[in-house]
C-alpha cells in the first residue's frame, strides 16, 4: 500500500490563497454555495470567495510566494530532492467539490522528488516489520484544495467551499508499506515532521492534514520479484488497487486499511475481481463504501496550466532554509535519550505533548538548573553525570507532577503555571536533601495554584528546610516503627522481602514531618534490620 498525505500549507507572507485570481463572469449561485445541494450547482466556476469589487474585474491566476517557503521546509524534512524548475498542470475532472472543472497541481514536473522517511519501532510500526522501515517519497507537489463534502444520509451531500484553492502540498509515498499499523505510524510521523518545521497550518484533528490510502492485495508468493525474497520492503508486482479518500485521523487510517484489506481478500478468495475504484470510510464503520469508479491518468487529461509560469528556485534559497530548519523529532529523541538520559517513552511523550510546548518548558527548566549549578566544583565528567540524573528528575516533574495537576483541574498547559526557575530550584533542593519530597510537591502545587512568592522565599520564610537531626533521633523513630510491625520485620529478615523496606522508610518520613533525610532514614533502617546496602 502507499499513502497520499495532503497538508494544508501555512502561508508565511499573507493570508492569500495559493492561487489567487478571479473569473470574468459572475454566478448568482456564488453566495449560496455553502450548504447547497450539488445537484443545484451547474454554472459555478469560482476559485475562491472574493469581495464584490474583485468579482467585476479580470485577473490571471497568480502563484502566492508565501506558500512556497513552508513547502520547501516540508520537502527538506522528508529528505527530498527539490527541483530548481517545476511546472503547474491542470487536472480535469467534473465533480461537485471542484466547480471550475479542473484542479491546479504538479503532475509532470513536481517541485520535490525522491525523498524518504524512516520509521522506528518507537514510532509504533508493526512488530513484524522489525526495528525500522524506510518508506520512499515519490514526490511532493503543490496544488489547490477542493471543497469539503459533507454526506447527509440517505442520498444528499453538502459542500463547504471555504477551503477551495487554499494551499495544499500532496506527499506521495512509494508502495512500500505492508501493514495497517505501519501505515498509521507513517501518517503520524509525516504529521510530526510537518508540524516540527512549521509547514502545516494545524494537525489532523483540526483538518490541517488528510490522508488517502491506496490498498492492493495479491496472493502470497504470486508475482514476487527476486529482490522481494530478501527484502520485504522492495516493490513487487502489485494487485489492483483501490483508493480510500480523505481520512482525517490516525485511527481512521488503520481501521480503513484493515476493513479494505479484509474486503479484498474476501472478494479474491471467492473468485471475484477487485475493481479499481475510489472508496470512502466513516469512523466507526465496519466496511469501506464505493464512491465512484477510479479514473485513470488518461481520464484526467492533464495539461500545462496556461496562466501559471514555471516555478524557478535558487540553490541559495534552499540552502538558507535548510540551515534554519529546526530540529526534527528523531533528532530531539536522540538528544533526550543520549544527552539527558530519558527513556524513549518519556522522550516521545515530551515531544508529542502540547504541540512541543512541554518540551520547550523542559529545556528551559534544564537551562535554569544548569545556571543554578554553574558554581559547582565537581569535575566536568561528574557534573555531566549529575546533570543527566537531574534531567530525568526534571522530566518526571514536567510529565507526571505537572501533568497530574493539569488533569485534575482540566487545565491547558502553560509555562507560566510554575515558572521554570522555580521548578529548577525545587529539584536542586530536593537533590541536595534540603527539603523532603512531600515538601517539594506542596511547593510545586502552591506555585501551580497561583502563589506569587518565589520558591526560595517560601522555604526560608516558612522554615521548610530539613534539619540536620542527630543520629539518635533517627534510631529512636526507626526502633518504634520496627517494634510496631513485627510481621513485616520477619518477612524482611527471614524471607528476604527487601521491598518491604520501602514501607518503613515511608513511615519514618511521615513521622519526621519533613525533617528527615530519606537516605539517612534508609541507612538507619538497613543497619537495624541487618539488610545489606545494595
């Protein structure tokens, strides 16, 4: 199978559409297009909504340069070869979502070709695909969007023309994907890449990205090329394909492929023939539905657009954009895992949350922490090791403590809830065993709920620092707890259930009311219970 991802491109210079221009003739149906029955639209040929004055003048179609820069960023993120010269073509078809009778696209000479995207096991690919899958990008082309079709059962369809002619990039992969789960992971990875380089207006959940999927089945072993035997990602002779149109969520991509795969297998196993056609999918459905017969390339009658000249790009422009390209998701994961010591799961979560804002907050806290520790006299190697350990702690607070408070209040993330410097100070004091974990959480919650004081002032004014209590105090409390829990003491000593020691440490910290140091409490208990240090 292969994927055609359609992203609504950002416009860096203006809010104009990708192709701006007006028809010489006016249609009295224009004002009532949205929500109209397609059967009533027979003379409409507008390309976008325009003001009344503009409707009375003739202007040739013109390309809007502001849509080009995000498209270049997208092509670079997908490792494509950007052409120095490309052209626009007209794709002719008669369907209600494109009232002009044709769509402007790039068929013969697209502006970017021969790219690739690497999917890792942490991207969510099928376990049968191993650790990585490389999917080729055939081309990326610039084109104009069509109207949104809204089905109204049983036999009516309504059209929303608000997005007609809005800028669109169409990303076409090679047929190198063999499993529904991997296809969904591919769409998700493409979305992450486009968002990382600020190339799309929004994500799938808000309509900024849609996906079409071509699905074809063949009997196992039939039509295999020799290369296919050793490399299951290689292209082989494919069966008749069907295209599932305009899926707007990752779940829809996977579910629709599963349904279409099962349908084609049923047809083939019962002696039938899979017909080339365009099919639709509704979230929650169990089957795809036929929309129309699939047109072939000859049916679209592609021709060069007579109003639009060729698009010529300088290598200096491409090189400049490439130099300013932000870090891509895989680079961020490698940095979080390699430099900061996070798990891949936590790294992925940081990147995915809040459109990257949670990761920015984490980075800022780490910078503030490094500034607080800048006068440390530790050797550089020891300092780096300490900073990796601190990064893991900061990530836990950013993901779990902050996440828990946000969920409890059903609040949206904001970096101002707990200023980065305050969290960095809490982590430093916790590491230095100057405040207890309980105190740290209380301070964090107070800042989250709007306390205007800085954390340092809170600790000093309210005497929240742990005291350097004498050893006798630790021993006294530990013995009390041991005497009160003889069964658990026996489980530790006689059965070797060392995990029970955590209960005793927790009891000591509670009775210490924030004044005990956890490491000293543990050392005291291990000595009294004769549990060796691990």
